[in-house]
C-alpha cells in the first residue's frame, strides 16, 4: 500500500519515495497551453505549494519524475528552464524584514545559477536576475503564498500596508521583462485587488473561479475512490456494524468545496488525517484559524444567519483591501464558505459551508471566541446539553444554556432576538442535532425545529416577553401540524431571553 503524503509538499519526494500523488498533470498541461501569467487563490492546506513544486520540476525538465502520469508522453517541451521559485511562507520576512528577506532569496537563487548581481535595490535586483537567468531559454517565475507578508500583519495596518507596497514594487518589474519570461504563476490564500499589488500586470490571468481549473487543487470523489481504495476499506472496517457504507459519511464530513458550483472537492489534509487516524474528527479546526477573522466577526456583529446561504457577486469576492475587507470575502478565501451555486449569467454566487467539518470548526471558533477561549469548559457543557435534550430533560437543558450564556462577555451581547436565536442555533449544531430555522408553514414561520433520535421540538423565541406568548403563537399558527405525520412525539417550547441580564428567565414546555 502506497504511503500517504502527510505534510509533504515536494513533488520530487512524493515520486521518489513512493507516496501517493493524485495526478493533476492533465489540468496543468491545459493551463500551460492557455496562459503564461496566472494567479490562483485557494484556502490553506489545499495543495498550493505542491502545485508550485510540481511546476518547478516540470520546467526543470525532470521528465522521469513524471513517469506514469498523464503528462509524461503528452508534453513535447521537456527542456530545462531557469526557475525562480519564491515561497513567502518561509522567506523569513518577520525576522529580517520583507525587503531584506526578498534580497536574500534573490541572492540565493543567483548563487545557484552562478550569477553575479550588481543592483542593490530589490526590484532592480529581481529584474536583473530575470534577465541574466534567461540566457537561451526564458525564465520561469513561481511565487507561492504571495500574500503571507500582508496576512501576517492584518492587525497591524501600517505594517501590512508597508509590506503591500514592497510587494507592489517587487512585481512592478514583471511587465517590462516580459520577453525574458517563459511562465509566471502566483498563488495565495487571499486575492487583494489587482490595483493594490499587481497594478502593472494587466495580462495576469486569474483562474480562481475559472471552471476549467476548478479541480486543479483538492480531490474529487472519483480521485478519492480511485487513489485510496485500501484506505477507505480500512475506515470501513473500523466502522463495521455502525455504517453499512462509509462513503456517504466521508462525503458529509469532508466533501463539498467548490469554486464553480458544479465540481465538489475534498480537502487533501483532512482526508489524509481521516485515512491515517481512521476516525471522523474536525481536522480543519486543528490547522488553526486567524484570530483576525474571529475579531472581524465580533466587530461587525455577524451571526450564523448572516453567513449561511450568502448571495454575493464576483465583485464582492474580489473586494479584499487592507482596512476595508468584506467579511464574506474573507470567509470565502479562508475556506469557511464555498460556492454552492454560480449563476454566470447574472454573476451571482451562493455561498455556504462546504461540509460538516468546516461548519463545526467555524461554530466552535465563534463559540470559543465568545466565551473568551474557554473551549474545554464549553465542550464539556455541550456534551451535557446533548444528553439532557436526548433524555427530554428540558429543565436541565435550559439551565445548561444559561450557564453557557453567562460565560459570554456582556459587551458582546447584542440586544435582539436574532442574536440569541443564532447562538442557540450554533449550540444545536455543535451538540450534533438536526436544527432547521425559519421553517415556513402555511400560516407562518417557525423560529427553530430541533430533532433528536426520539423527539421533535418546536421552539419559538421571545425577547422580554412571557413565554406563554411564544406557546400561544405556536398553537395559533398551527406549527406542529407539519410534524404530526411523523413517528416522533412533538414538544412545544417557548423561550424568553431577558436582554438586561442576558439569560433565559422564562420558558414553557407543552406537549403538542
């Protein structure tokens, strides 16, 4: 059984040491035929670095590394080109400063090619290196994680802007050096507007939302089943007697990323962790989330309802500027939201969570942030709440909810029903029960319907009003009728939030 390439980003190592490589060379081949200047944005841990290193080996002419892959006998140009490869994730910009780090990397590449650089300023040095490396064959430029020096300082606007300007000057030499460049590729997590970074590169081809390259990174369902059958079998064996077929469960947890609304992908890191540990866990959470993202959510008072099923235009997704970042754009570019539907005629995109793993990670991050980092206490409380609801012990369940709300800083509490409603929604998601909100009926809209294995709970929320009003509304509008045809008993729950004290001060439970 071939090895899982966990943590390996070097294409050469994958091929030489018999790790699994999911063959993307057909799409790479198509890309090489279409454009010489390319930009690709994808979330972290999606294979951007592996793509850059694959391109490096391809342009170095190391054909034998590609033996057995689609491109091996299709590509006619196996010449060795000079390659400038810069990864801003490990360039040392934090310790050295960005200008010095760039100069060090350019000097290092020049030494590899026995080139002496005479220019002292980093943009001119970059231009000199491109031209001197070209020789008989033009230079290939591969840039990985171009935005890292900016993203690392998003909470220090002055430093982020300084690094942005440095990068803008760095890339400004590309256009005039066009006759010396064979291929240019830049990847990153975010997509800052072309004006702010690549203002002179008007021929830069953004393939981020291009359906032709939607599966260039990440793994399709077909690829997962084709390359990892033995690993899937191991997961199936572990869950024998629990799941007749483990693939629908894998799909629910880890599939669903999309950049065209048609092709859906698995995150490679999550899948390799699943195959290695043979357990359904939230691996996305462990890869870390920018504190800046959570602070933005708190700052803008966003709730779960503002985020799920968001409709945007492509222009909104491109709006990524220092000091003026669209939160929805940020969530999309960091992978918490993905394309569910794409109306190319109207330029309208529907965004939502890709899968259960990411939704749980996001909900956990928000709840942890709201409870000031007390994740261990919060997690234990959630497990207790799940048990209480399963046992239909509503008194204990409400008390546990109040315990959770009491841990939220008063300054973060928004005095409106939507806020408490969304918190309840997050809790139910994390507890693991099916919850539907704003459920339409003939006579109205139910705030929330929660289903456990044995019961259906119809819930109506009120703010600073008697809970009897909530129950009266449920009965008057005949909300339970929609669920009488099922086999589960239906329970009505009216909940009132006291906004002054930020807790549930009154609730009422009745059988339908």
